[in-house]
C-alpha cells in the first residue's frame, strides 16, 4: 500500500516538475517582452521588433531599446538568476531554510564597498561596481576564514554565526559612513534599496566572468548537494566531502551575490524566497530541479519587478525591492498555505 | 529722590524703541538664516555646519560657534542647549531634530527657502523676529534689484537638466527646488519629464533624458573641486546620455559649491554664474 502510495506521489512530482518549468519559462518570456516593450517613453512595438532584428528605426527609439532597455533586461535576468541560484545552493549546503547571500556576509560587504566609494570617493564613482564586488567577496572570505578554522570547522552553525557577525560589522561601517556624511546619503539610497540602472553594457562587460564562474560552479555542485542532503555521514560514506561541498557552494554563492550587488545594489528577498517557492511548487527538494528552476524564477521575478518599478510611476523610477515583494509574497504565501 | 530715579528709569525703558529691545538668542542652522542675520547686523549665538565647510557663511560670522549636523536629527541637542537659544532657524531636512528642539522649549522656525520668492518672505520674517523689519525690507529691495540686473537681457533659453548626486541613479531638480528655481530664473528651460514632487527632487528614467534631449546638463554632486574632472568624464561616459546634445556639444557641467543645492543670500551672484558658465546666455 505504502509502495503504491509512493508511486502515485512520485508520478505526481514527475508531472509537476515539467509543469513548473513550463510556467516559469512562460513567466520569464512575459517578463522579457514587458521589459523590452514598456518604459517611461512610449516606443511602438513594431519599432522594438525592428531594433531587435537590426532593421531601421528612428534615433531615439533605437537608442532607448539598444542602449537602455536591452542591457537592463539582460542585467535583470542575470542578477535574478544569480540570486535565485545563490539562495538555492546556500540553503542546500547549510541545510537551513533561512540561508541567503546575507548569511555569508556578501550583502553587508558589497553595501559597505559601494557606500565607501559614494561617500568618500565620489570622484571615483566609476569604481562603484568594483568596490561592491571586492568588498562583497572580501566579506565572504572573512566568513569562510572564520568558519573554516578552529573547532568544528565548516559546521553549519559556525558558518551562519560567522556570517551574521561579519554582516553586522559591515552594516555598522555603512551606517557610520552615512551618519558621518548625511548630505551625501541621497546618492546611496538607490544602491541600498536595490535596483537596476540604465547604464548600457559597461557594467555587465566587466562583471560577466564572475557570473559565469558562479553559475558553472553551482551547476557542478548540484549532485554533491543532493548527496549532502542525506546528511554528512551518509554523504561521507558515498565518497563526498561535506565540508568541501559546503565551502564550494558558499564560494559560488559569494561570486554570484557579489556580482549581483555590483550591478543592482542590495536586492534582498529574492535569494531567500525564490528557492522555497520552486521547491514547494515542484514538490521536491532535489537540487537537479531546484537550482535551474530558481534561476528561471529569479530571472522572471526580477525582470518583471524592474519593469513595474520603472513604469508604474513613469517617468519616476522606484526601487525594485517592494515590487519583488508585491509579485512574490502572495505566491509564496499561497504555496505556504497549500503545501506546508 | 529714590522715587524720582525709579520713575526716570521706568520712563527711559518705556521710551526705548522696539528695535532696541534685546534680540532673541538665535541659532541659525541654515546658511540662508545665518547670512540673513549677518546682513541685518545680528550675530547668532551659533550656526549650523554648512555643506562643504564654511565658505558659504558670511565673514561677519567668523568666531560664531559652529554646530555639526547629522541627518535627520540636526545638531547635537546638548551642544545646542548649551548655547541657550530662544529660537532656532532650521530646515525641513532636520525634521526629527526640530521636534526634539521644540521639546526643549526652543522655538523652531523653518527658514530654508526653496524658491526665490520664498526667500524674500523669509527675509522679512527674520527681520521682524530680530526687530529689524526696516533693514529687512531694504535688504529685500536691494536683492530684488540685484536679481533684476542678473536677469537682464536673457535672449536664449537652453533646455537644462539639473541632477543631484553621483552614480547612475541621478535625481533631477524640479521647479520647486532652490537650484531648479534659480536655473529657471537664469533663463534655463528646466527639463523634468513632467514630474512633480513635494521634495523638489525625483529620480527619473534615463529614457526621458534621451527623449527630452537636454542642451545642458548641470550635475550637483556632493564632491570636492578636485573631483570635477573625473566626475565630468564619468557623466559624459554614461551610455544613456551619449546621444544627447549636452554630451555631443560638451555641455556637461559640475557644480560643487552647493549654491544650487541649498538656499543662500548670494542669489544674484548665483544667477550670474549660471548664465555665464552653464547657460552661456550672459550678455556680451
């Protein structure tokens, strides 16, 4: 009877996964179309298609689509996917449902690096993405150094506590800078609140290698993370090295989250919630499903939320965070009620 | 004899003109408030630290204690209380601190104009506060005459976008901001994408910058003189603005003296500078 029940359940899950993939792909396509077609300036759909196909289009239309909307859409997809994957592998590696890039200190470090440039070196503002990336990775390295030394090296609890301590340290530094130079704070607001900018391909062309390395590392960690989900002892008996898997996942997540912060500022929520949503929707915690589905879901959510943030009060642009919550929280709560 | 002396003293006190009464002890947190007091011949007991140092404060205020300010609390309340002010001329920027100052029994008056006409009304109000109403009227008259001179023969109205802050997420100055109003008074056609906001600033889409194609972009970052070349280069490199007339004609300017950011009493000089340096519509 139980064997029969299990078979039905497995069959249900195997149907749900393609369905979830289909829905996420449809949401992603809709978000991309909306992101390219909508904005503060009305550009006819035919003109959008003409520009994308490389055909003739009027000067401003071409510039708006080619220089502003297309790079911004690509950034939204990359950052959304990166944060979704970072959250998925961290939650798996640390066996903690509350894990997100915040936990390994990246967010706090990236925020401090960016605010340092904005407040103390405004003349070097072009280095803002570099500052965010460098300090994000430095903060993560600090967490790893603390967590993987001394007693209980690499233990989940130790990683999380080290992360919280480092996050607090950098957050205090950021707050101190903002308090010391209050008149310079407005320039920092959008970075802290999180949001994409229309800065062409410049930032993406500098940051993309970090995304690539992070995504490849995450893909390679999918199977080891599934083994880790069975517990450290079982994973060890299967030939895996739990501490090494955990470290690899944390490094991959740090690369993805720091690269994301360099482009879009401190975008919270996504890395925490999207993996849970796809896990609940797919009815499985298998990383073979959760990691790619989180990439699709994160990309769709950020691209959709960014379109809302720049069109709802157009031409005023708003931070993207609240819109991600508006789009994501109702779905999350509905799933929470239905599934858990 | 003693009664006669007392009677004489009472008569003398009653005979004193209102203007000679002891002026209240005033702390001026804004450069506008502090410099207006200086121009009226009144020395405040304290002034607020101005953005970018003391260069915007009148030399007459040299020696007056300077209070550091933090957002949104304004001055340290203990430092403020030690100056025993009756009145503080403050700004909406220090909204939270204004409440606390009121709780200390200090009268808080907002004296941070965001339009030129507000500055006239606030000058007169400060004059009445310190018993120098006549001097304030004279000051307003003189300022209006200087502004009229600074606005003479405006024969071109370039489209101007004035942006606040650094980075790729600039806020634009709206007509109800000090800088926006002065640029408009200098003959600039202020580009805002049709946005309105009570704060006087709003972040607008770069798509609007492309569509409205400003002739001139004036950036007002929180930066130092030394930062100007690199900031100008950074702004010119913004791909979103690359096709605008401002970039093509190399008309991106950086203003770091805060004269567009925060109200002052050197209005005519600021308008002249905007016309000469940024808008290129100064006669001759």
